[in-house]
C-alpha cells in the first residue's frame, strides 16, 4: 500500500555535503537534500572514493518501495525496501558472530510494502531510517554483493562461487597429484586439492603410507559420512562378499550409493595393498559423457534427466554389523532448476527393476542407456589408472563413474583399498571456509 511516508522520503547527497567534489559545480556547506525525482543539482556524479563499488546516486521509486543505487562504475541495482529492512545488518537485527538473523519481520509488524522515512548516502554506503525510527546502514560492498538477480546461485551466494566443472576426455586427461605432507601442513594445498576436485572431479594424493590414516587427515577436506558400511570400509576379496566390490571379480562402472537420497559427495580410496596383476581402476567423467549424449540425441538426454530410476542395495555388513535395505529413485542425470547438470547417478549393479516411465518410451530409454554405456567404456572417455600402495584416489562420486578389472590375487593379505566418503555439504563448507580465510575472493 502507498504510505504517507513515501512523500517524506528525502535523499541527501553526501558528496556535496562533505566536500566539493571535482565533478561538483559548487561547494555547498550544508547538507543538500534532493528529492527522489530530482538529480543532485550540482551535477555531482561521484562520492568520495574512486572504488568501483562506490555508489554515485541513490533514489527511490515513485511508489516508494524500491531503492535504486547507481554505481559509479556504471549500472544500477534496485532493492525493494522490505528486502533491506529484513536484512538490516545492525546488531539488533543480526547476530554477527553466528551470521544469523534476529529480526523477525512478522513479529515486529513490518509491512511487506514498507517505505522508509529517510534515505541518505553516507561515506561508506547508504543509511535508511524506517518509520519507527530504526536506522539501517548498508555498506557499498554489501549492496554490491546483494544485487538481486535471477542468475543461478545454487552453488554459493555472494562472492563465493564453487569452481565450475571442467569436463575432460581420457586422451588428454591426467589427474592432478598432491603430496600428503603438503596437504597436512598447508591450507593452500587443501584449498588447491578441493579446487581441482571441483574442476576435474579427480585428485590423487600420494605419500599416504600403507597403514590406515587417522580421521584428522580426512577432516582437512570435509567431514566423514557414515553409511551402513561404516565410516571406513576395506575393499578386499572376502569369502562371502555382501557386495560385488568384495569379490575378486571385475566391478563394473558405477557411482557409489545412488540408492541414497543423500548420495555421498566424495569417495576416497586409499590403496594399502595392490594386487600383483589386475586391479586397474577405470574412471569416466559422467559430465563429459552426458554432454556427448545430449549432442548426439537430445531425446535420450531428456529421458535420462526426467525418468526416475530405482537404485537399491540390501544385505548385512559383517564389518559394521549393520543390516541395510537402501532404496531410492532418482534420474541418471540430475539437473537443477536452471537446467544445469549437477549429479550423475549410475550403477550397473545397483540399478533396480523399477522405472517410472511410459511403456512407449522404454525402447528409447534403453537405446540411450546402451549408448551411454558404450560412451562410458570408450577409449575417448575411460581413463585407466593403477593405484600404488600409498596412493589415495579422491573422486567426485556425483560425477565420475568408476570400476575395476578382476583381481588375480591369491595371497592371504591381497589387494586392499580403504574407502570412506565425505559429504558434499561438508566439502563445500570446508572449501568456503578456506576461500574466505585465505582471501581467495
Ligand atoms: C568400491 C569400488 C573399486 C576398486 O568399493 O565402491 O568401486 O578398485 N572399488 O576396488
Ligand atoms: Zn536493524
Ligand atoms: Zn565404487
């Protein structure tokens, strides 16, 4: 609703108020007040700083519901006043230590169409006085960072952006390699490891030894994610395998645990012992294959991103002494609301028999599936590596399909990988923390 207050909105040009600016026509000793419709009469276009984040002019919309900020570097940003009131950064409205909002707009009787009673430019940003006398100060940097936009922001807000994936082809790919000692002692190395993980989906850390490592090692990168298989599990041939991974046979391409809604984000496989022969690891970039599939046949891509596939696994894990019956339906290609692919779920072995699809689409789905498999296994896309004892392979489990060939290992203590998961949320959290701490912004 139109508020009486809108008529009293006044803008103070602080450049003119304080000093005669080079581009001002006249020195004005008293604060000048300009109306929302009238530009500063001196023609002043700039505030005190030449920083690109400086505001030049602020004004309100004719209905009094928006603040418009014209940036000295060019362009404008518009902020609904309710958004600014809701996000007041003062210590009454915002708990700085926890970064949590304390103002409660409903309980405080704040109207969605609120208009301020005063707006003025300050040396550092904008000061708004609300009808009840409450004052909010917003810095230019805050305003810049909070420019409203419909651009995708799912991967982080403000300055932080998760590094974009860089899909690769096997012929030109080699995984980034780091050393454990450097990782343990240097936060920049931890940052670089995660940065590379976002970009290529695979990182190798060497020098990890052949004994299980303590949790602190993993916590340099994120937090361990527990599952029915335990926080850590040993991939080695067992007498009665409860999972194909624990047999000596080849283990076909898959992403781990697609049957979890909370699909593990990052899989870490630490090689404690390797087989005399066999035990090669195969890695395929699901994002690259998805792009190729889309190019070849958009219909298949569409089906893959729309049709929920049931993934499942049930049994008993003797090591963790847990029974499990996991089941979850999600598409092979998961796209976000901006149409961007963010998660590939795929497992030859854990794909269930339920498909939420019309009968007439089933043939197309299988044509697409067979082509998907063919592409995943093609030399163009399948990268092969043989882990050495002491190597730790880190992969984005929501992107990279992996598998291994058969293990011809008859030794009592044969090939053994020690695996665990880190959740993406915690990897993101760790990366964001390092990003700000190491001033990567
Ligand atoms: C697994 C797995 C690969 C290997 O345990 O999920 O993929 O090389 N293992 O044994
Ligand atoms: Zn406040
Ligand atoms: Zn696996």
